[in-house]
């Protein structure tokens, strides 16, 4: 193993928004190693907390009552164009609505139905080249492309027939569709065993090139899942995930390759399209404990929504691990940088650490709003877009103030 000299990351000069005071990101000690197999390892010490204040929202789209164009039932997709136009997919209405950069409603691109440009059960979308919105419609089993006026351009069958609350696929720069999928050789049991259920599965990223009509897959690792099964009042069964149990996270880099983490430690691998590791990012991070307050909060939330489920909620809470995963989410922006959301303590807004494709650390950002975890942030042209819900559970799409120049 060849060890390069340890050196300090160069400080980056930025302008603090709103006050014109110069601020610098703190120096971070790190070392870059080349392993015998050629893998590059970027190892960092503890990353300091962000020096800039949390980024406030400068736009919110969504109201409780009033203009129907601003009322959303169930937001399942957010995108932003080069001109600042914001596109919002409402699953409940089967509509994609466009808003200008000031939040003014412009037009509806889709409506409910099974005809051209119509949707039935759409739960995700991605904007390609500022010219086409690709929408995943589980109800029709199709990926549907519409132009920015809503005219259907084409459609292709979903290459992975699965259903989740959110479509967790994407489209790369070569036009290939990607979606994770799992396979297990373990027999399925029904009715399921009540109580803790554990299993193992192989995780793949499956691609489809519609132009060449080629399907391929990449193996990215083994996953272990845990769930708690209980009988409900209707005679069926409910499945509850175990909070804070680590899970594999793999996202596609549209330029090629993948980012992958088990989530337990702060360790992220960059994989090529054969599934081989080419780069590893490691950060020294103290694990956050799962506290009694975390367990009590989970039980309280479950009882509030289902008063008869206290016993089950307490059993689930007792199965929580001793520590929380170090990494909660991975997101890519439109410049090819990786945003790593650290797991936050209860009541704290998450911090995002930003890395270049080669593993260089660019700085950290904290947002002043807690975005819904099921819908990944969209980071487009120096802006961050996310979904929030108020105390009445009313959804709104928010945009953060412009990021500093070194993160655009």
C-alpha cells in the first residue's frame, strides 16, 4: 500500500449570504491511499460543522385552501428546469404542474386517464435535458415521456415490475433506465410468522436500454432485512420496519457508475458498471446512540395514529439497534457531486456533506427545513428543492436560498 503524505484540504473562500461577510470552510485533515488492487481510498478525519448558517427557504408552493393549483394531495416528484421552472407531480390528482421561478402557476402537463400524456398511478419523475419529463406510471406499467407542454413523446414498459411508495429509479446520460431490485432464494411464508422476521437478499441494479432493447444488471451486494409482523384487527397482517436498522443505499451516477454504502459506518464506495470498487470515501464519525427518548417517541407516534397498537410498538422499539446508521441518504446534484446526509439527532436538521466525483470534500451544508425523507432532494443549478409538511400534514414544495458559488 502506498501512503501519500497527509495534507490539509485547502480552505474555500465563500461569501456569506445576506451579509457580505467572508467565511471559510474549516481545514480538514485527510489522506489519499492507493490500495494494491488500484482502488483509491480518501480517508477524512472528523468533518467540522458547517460554517454558514442553515439555508433558509426563499419560495414555498402549497396551501391548505384557496387556489386549487396550489393545493397538493400527495407529492411524489419534484424537478427544476434551467430557466427556474418547477415541476411538481401530484400522485393523487395524476397531474404534473409547472410553476415559474417565483412560484406562479403556469400550466398542467398531465391529467388522470390512460390516453396519451395521461397518468393513473405515477410515483416518480426525472427531467432530461430540459426537454422531456420521464414519468413512472405504475398503474399503466410504463415509463412515459412528455415534453414541457405535456405532449407525449414516447413510452416504454417498466423494466422492473415492482411497486414502492416512491419510484427509486433514474435515467443516465446514455438514456438507460436504472432501478434497484432484489432476489432471495429463501422461501416465502404465508401466513407470515408473527414477531421478528429476518431475511437475506442479493441486491442488483437493473438497466434497460430502450433504443437497443438490451436489459442488464449489476450485482451490488447482499442485504439483510428485518421486519416485525403483527396481526391487525381485520384479520390480516401488518409489517413494520425496525427504525434505525442499517440498510444498503445505492444510487446511480448518470455519468456512469454508482455510489454505494451499507449506512452503518461513514463509508461510501464508488462502483464501476461491473460492480467493482474504484474509490472509497471514509470519514471518522462518532455513531449516534439510539436513546430511550427515540424509542418513546416512536411508540408515541404509533399510538397516536393507531391507539390499539401500543404493545406492538413497544416490541418494535425494543428491537431498535444500539446505534443509528452514520449515513441516512445519498443524493447527486446536476454537477456530478455526491451529497451525503448524515443521520441527525432527534430535533436537529440534517447536515449534508458534499464530495466531488474523485472523493474530494467540497464542504457541508445544513438546511433550515426538514425535508420529507421519502422524497429525495433535487439539487439543480445551485438550488435545493424539497418537500415539507406542516403541523396539519399539508404538503408544500420549498426551495432554499442560492448555495455558495463553490457548491454550484
